[in-house]
C-alpha cells in the first residue's frame, strides 16, 4: 500500500526509486528518460552537494551555495520526475516497498545510492567531540568553530589556553586530510596575521595524523613523499603510525601513550556506508557496504541495486571493492541507466568494468599531486589540472563562475572574504 502523498500513478511505466542524490544518484536520474520510467528521487536535502570542496567551505574559501545545486532546478524540465525530501528508513523487498519518514512508496526498481558517512570505528564519543566533514552543516560548523577558536585565542591572557585554541589536529591522511591541512597552513601564513595582528602565529600548530606508514595510500610512494615534504615546508607536523585511543574534548591520546592538548580535532580517518536496513544480513559486507554483482544488483535481489560508496563489487583488480571515490559511482550509474533500459526491453545486461581515470590531491597554492594513466606529476601543472577538473565537475554555470572568481580573488590577493561567524538561532516554537 502506497502512502507517500502527491505521487501520481506510474501507469505502464516502470518506477525507479533512487535513494540519495549524490554523484551516483544524480547521474542515474539524469540518464533515465521520462518515456520509459517514472523516477522518484529521495534525499535528506533538496540539493546536490559537491563534497570534494567541502574543506574550502570549512576554511572560508568558498560559500556553501557555490557547491550546492537544487534538485528541482536540475530537473525542472522533466515531466515524470519527482523529488521528495525525507529519510529512507527500511526496505521491504518481498513487497517491493520502501518505508520513509514521510510514508511508504512502492517501486519496480530500487537504487540505493546513499553514500558513506564518517567511520569512528566503534567509538561514538569521537562523533560528539570531533569535527567531521561530510555535509554542508559540518562545514559551516567547522568554519564557525575555527573562527571562534581564533577569537578565543585573542581574548585570553592565559598562554597555555591560547595554545590549546591554536592547535588543530587532523586525523586521517587521505586527500581530505591533506587538503584541509594545506588550507589551514595557507590561512596561517597569508590570512590570519592580517586579521589578528595581536597574536603570534608561530604558536599555531597544525598536526596531520595517520595510522599508516605513509599518507595517500591510494597514490604511489613517490607522491606520498612529495606530499609529506611539501606539508613540512608549510610547517605542518606529520605524525605517521599513530592510532588514536581517545579524545576527551581537551586531550587527544594515542595508543602509544603520547598526548596532544587541543580544542580542535578534525576526524577524516575513514568512511562507513550508509546502507539501508531491511535486507538479509548476508548482503552487508565490509564497511557496511552492500554486496553487489557485476550489474550492481544487490546479492540475491532482482530489482534492488546499489551504487558507489554503498556498493561492494568484488573484481579481479579490486578484491575489496572499488575505491569509495567519485568516479566508480558515476561510471556505475551510467551503466545502470543503460542496463535498466535493457531490462525493460528484454536485452542482456552489460557487466561493469571500472576505468580508473586517475587520482589528484591539492596541497596548497601552486602545489598538487596527480597520477593519471600511470603518469605521475606534481607541482604547478598538477595544481592547474586539479582546479580545472573540480571546476568542470560543479553543477551549474553560475556556481562554476562564482567558484572561479573566488579562487582567482584569493590567488591574486592572498585573501578570502568569507570569514563570517554565523550561528543559527534555534527557536523553541520551531516545528522543525
């Protein structure tokens, strides 16, 4: 029985319900036509978010609206396309029904593209005491927290307390951790001395911590060495083979007993898939990802699919599944759109084969690393390529223009103009 309001009958079309409007969900929705399918897109937000640039929102480099684009604007010319803002709670496979926070909806095909959240490895106290970077709300919270830390450092006369406010620890040596560390280091060098000339910015510490033997495990060892050298030149302290034991909100303690006193800890150390409940336990694999076949069908299901970070597809070159980055999600979505059309026409399905288009990470001004088709390069050219790829991946011409202007202004002036401490007011009478 269908209870979700204002969803018209699908008639003779097949109904595709897509849960999640990230890179995979958005690509799939764009590729499905109104002639053959009725598409219902469910998401907790009313916009698509370009997550790779969230760290720039957190460090006052760009506005959140520049990396967000409303779903209804994207699909405004679609005739049988429906967006609903809700939380998908549970799937009932035997009834082809999905339970959500605003009612139930039936489906012919269900696509789970819910992405991944921060992995705290079983320690939920870290979720309460550290800063994560997965949503716009996270980025704005982090921006407020950093600016407030600078203000409190300025207002205290206690030298020890001031150092606590000016110590920033980033746990996780992947691309996000490196980009965040680089952005903070550039703020310390170019921006903060002009905003707070009363403070001694040599007291500000930026520590990048990882439990592995090197940074950027997805890259070559040479790229990792380049990144470490360049970060150290930017006076970022890199700590490897360091596992976090606990953080009490004031002191970060490592397994080896070493401690760092800080009021600011970013946790970007791993991800965990946001898979839907209701499926058999044996389809949930490592990292809570859903086990899928070469057609992205969830194991044992004929009409339920999973994409991107949520999907665990074991392949010869990827025994632990494909990397949880943008490209696998987009490529799987493109193929699934084709296969769904094949399914309604009785044609054979095409298996997925991942084409690794390379990896990139930026460290700071004029500096990045890139590995594409076996070719490794770094420095200014890699940085320009990183800028171009990210700029062209943004949804909307206006958003691209705004980001380009922000980047050019920052590059020319060595400054950003978005250091605003804005705290939302919560009213007791607010029904939300």
